[in-house]
C-alpha cells in the first residue's frame, strides 16, 4: 500500500501569529513537515487544489466562534481536493480523488470518515466552489434562510465572489423579477451584468450604497443576501419592501476592523416593514446537500450556471491568495493549485 | 331606535400639530363635535374605556407606515370599548358592549363590520389588554415570531408594560427555564419578580443594559422580545445563545429621537450564532386570534395570568395618559376611563 514516490517531507502553511486588523504575510509561516504514515482507517492525500475563504479570517483570531480558531504554530486548514497516495482504509484506494478539510499542506493525513469521493463529472475545483461549500451556502441562504419566491427582487452584496455570483444566478434561474449585485470594481460590475445575467450592478466604491441601491432597485427589494455587513446592510434594510427577508451569510467589511462599528440606524424598520433576518452557517445545513446537488448539478452540466475562478499557483502563494480574497482581488472562487 | 339621552355634541381629542421629538400637550386639541346619526349598518357608540399605546406615537408623524398617520385637525383613533346607544344595524342592539377602533372621543359612529361584541366574562378593560391587542401581540410575538420552546431562557424589555408583562408570564406558564425583564423603575422591577413571577429583573437606568443582562442571565438567553430597541437590542444580541430568536415588536427608545441613532455594533453575531429576528405587527396576525383566545382566556379565568392596569379618568386626560405611556409611567396597560 505504500507509494515509493512519496517524499519524506512536505510543505505546509502555519499560523505564525494572530493578526490585529488586516492580516499580513508575517502572520504566516511556510514550513517543511514530515509526511505522516496513515494508520488503519486513514488516508495519505496529496492535495491538488485548496480553498481560501473569507471565513478563515475569523479562525485566525483566538475568539471562540462556530469553528475552532487556528492554533499558532500549527498548519491552517480548509477545503481541499487531493489524490489518495496511500490508503489504509477499505473504503478508498490509491489514485482516487477525495474532498476533505485539510488544505494548506502538500500532504494531508485524512481520516476515512472525513473524506468524500469526488466524481469526474466536474473538475476537482468545482467541488470547492459551485458543487461545494460556496454552492451550498448560496443555495441554503437563498432558498431556506431568505425564503426566496418567484417574482422576488433580490439584492446580493459581494456579488462577484464565490457565493454571491451563485446567489444572483440561482435567483434568476428560479424566476426572480430582478437581481441586483454590488461589487468592488468596474470590471466586476461589468462581469455581473454582461456574463452572469444580473439585471443591475454597482460598484460600492462609487458612492453611498443606499443611493446606488435605490437607483438600481426603484421598486425596492424583497430579499437581501448579505456577504458584507456595514453600510450595505443598512442600505438593504432601507430598500426593503414589506415582508422582506435577509439572509446573513457574512460581513467581510467588518472582519478586519479593530473597533466595533455602529450598526444600522434603521433597525426599527424591522417592525414597520415586518422584516426578517436569519444568520446561518453552511456547516449546519448538511441535510440540504442532496437537494442542493439535485438542483445545481444539472444547471452546471447544462452550462446554465457559470462559475468563475481566480486561481493562484503554488502552495507557497496561498497566504497571498487569502489576503487577495480579503481585499476582493478575486472574481468568483479563489482557488490555490497546490503544486 | 333613537336614544333621547344622547346629547347633540360630545368631546373628542384632535391632533393639533405633529410633534418633533417628544410630543407635548400642545400637539393635542380638546374639542366639541356634533354627535352623528347612524345610517343603515352603523352604530352610535358611547365609549366607556379607551386605549393609549406607544405605537400611536408613530401615527402622529406624517411618515407613511403600516397604519395611516393621524390627520392634523381630525380626531385621533385607537382601541375602545363602548355601549351601543343607537343601532341602525340588524347585528347589534342598543345596550350591547362592543370593541372597536374609534377611541379618543365620547361618541363614535362605528360601522357594523368594525364592531365586535364583548362578552361579560371579563371586564371591558380586559378587551383592551390581556384579551385584546396587547395580549395577541404578546402571544404571536412569543409563540410565532420568537418560536418559543419549553426550556428557553427569555428576556423581555418594557417588561412592566401591557405587552411585556404578558410575554414574561406566558413564557413562564409555558415552561421557560428562566424569564428576565427590564423596566424603568425599582417599583416595576419589584412588581416583575414579586407579583408576576419573573426569575430576574433589572432597572435599565441603573447601569449598562449589557452588564445587567449578563448578570441576570449568566447562561445567556434564547429568546428576546424587543419592545425597546437601542442598547437593549445590542445587549440582547450579545447575550444570545446559538440559534437564538428575536421578536421585534417595538422600539420605544427610538420613537421620540429626532436623529437616527447608531444601531447594534454586533450584527455579525447574527452569523456566528445563527440568530434570527422577525419584525411583526399584530394587525397582520388576525388569523391567530382564535388560538390566542383559547390559550389565554382560561389562564385569565383561572387567575393564572395577571394583568395590571394603570387607569386615568376622563377623556380630557387622554393626552396626559398617552404622554405617560411614552415616559413609562404605567405599569401594565394604560387605560382611559372615558367618562
């Protein structure tokens, strides 16, 4: 079961220190670590692609949250797809591609219960984006948390990102009246309306979000999918029609602030307009994976759902890729090709 | 069908001008108006008791909202119970007591479709409080919007008010693990714990709400029933356990501010703790009246649900009673005895 092509050491990226405010390269350490030997029920996986995501910023802090913080001096982790190179499990064999959660390293020792076979119907990357965590996040947030209904006008922030771009397209494909996206560059805005079928989009850096949203949605919005928080959330509450619904998915505008920012000044509109807001985390929604897959996989196969990727080559560049996600350098999912 | 005891004129309270910030007596006018004659399908009702409620502050402003604004120069309106003195309807007869929405006047001309007979099972006042709008508000907010479950720890603000005092008691009667209330005086705090069975209560004027709440609910809260907004809302979000639920009913702390106040600085906790918040208005929830009545009427009959009232005598004192509600002078429901 051993594979003579496995070296004795591999690269891994460790958390060197916890960031205050915006993370920098100094918070990461590129290290060589011994390649472990799988014991019974374990797999040695050589990672091919890995994910960097905004939520990882939260795990760099020590604060207790819904996922355990990364530990200083230890490798980071996160979604990855790799090839089984040594299997000590009866369920997997060498050569198979598996999805697992031990990215940020060349070689991962994965428990068989933590690995999922990926089919070759789609490229490995897709299992980190449209068919993976970002896809399920978009689907659950839009359908379950925001209770999307045909005819809704939908606003999504971070609309050119991995999740946002899928939210807008899923809304259109399911009969939204109008879909509006916000993003952070003219090129992204063009991409949303010209490539992804958004009805309107704006660059939030061009002026107050509330004004730009009012212009893009003169009849108000029924659903807001929040990836951003801050002034986007206040603007969305202000633009909401009666019985509007907010899915709170993320707040990238707040991840690197060192002091708590004032919240929306218009919270009372929750009462007058009977609004609802639900925060959610994709990990709680594993029971929706099957419905999600049945809904989304055909759309991908038929080319109806576009998923963009921004790829960075080399594990050593993963910190830079992650910093880029926080800055908004990516269009669609940011993927690191490990080798 | 005429009643010779009906005078030709009656007192009514009109909106003299729209308040900026806190309303004053100058915003009201006490006037004499001709007593109208009912036409077919109408009733002339002599009001006995009427309601003054915080939500009326919103109607004094011109801003479009979920209920039409009061008109300057016209009488205000709101819940009232009175005796039919002249009936031009086949459905009602003189002498019956009816609940309707034309308070703030001695004599009301009520369409038969807008009147509901009240039984003598409970005093007329009860149909303006525990068996009326505040009762339904408490029931719908706690059970439907906050999805109360046995074993929840519940926090309610404005807890000594008409709605809040019922929320806390309904939670206890339905198996809450712990019920905490906030109010604005030591006497109200005593009333909550000693008379109404709250497990803990605090005076929000005694110190930061967040600190007092943490002390009263060391294991966090699962439900927050918000009557107050402002720093109460931020404190409640901060104290929420995972999957906590907020029913947004009112924001009395914000009704008289002339400039929008910063909102909660911890909105991102909606994501990390998977919180939900639903704003609601009792008028949308008429379909729950039957369930409400079946649940609450026996509790009232058996003396298990206490409802306090603060009464003010005389229609001319209704503006003062209303200003008192905004200041928090009342314990329980503020009722005006019209005569």
